[in-house]
């Protein structure tokens, strides 16, 4: 298991144990983290699992694929380090990761 901390827009933190090999989105949903809507169920066809990474974590994970970029482009609250949590696979390397949640999911 890998520990990930999700930080709501208001600063409330939710530390969860995420199963290696599953998506960051699934870790949030399975642990009842508010703010990850995941309307498409992790199919990269919406942007309601948007998270904001640190610059370091964004660099480590690499740039989003074209389809993920297209979905992020529909969301007015994206940043330079935004990703869709359904497209991030949990690995041991992510242990201790802290991700910000936007105020709203679109």
C-alpha cells in the first residue's frame, strides 16, 4: 500500500492507503474522499476527477496523454500541473504524495 493525502479546497486533508496498480481516482473513491466525482468511472471521458499535483510530482509522472489533455481543456480550473486522477496509477514511488483538489469539478 502507498499513502496518498488528498487536500480539499478548504484545506481539509484525507490520508488514504492506496493499492498499488490501481488508479489514484479509485483510491479516493474507495476511501470516501469528497471532491472526486468520477462521473465517467475512470474512462478518461470527463474531468470530474481533476487533481492538482506539485511541480515535482507532475514531472515525475510525466505529461498527460492527448485524450487526458482534451478533457482537462474542458475544465476552467486547470493549472500547469493538473491531471486526471483516473489516469495516474499508484506505485510505490508515489508514497507520501499530496494532491490538491479544486474547489469544483467540471
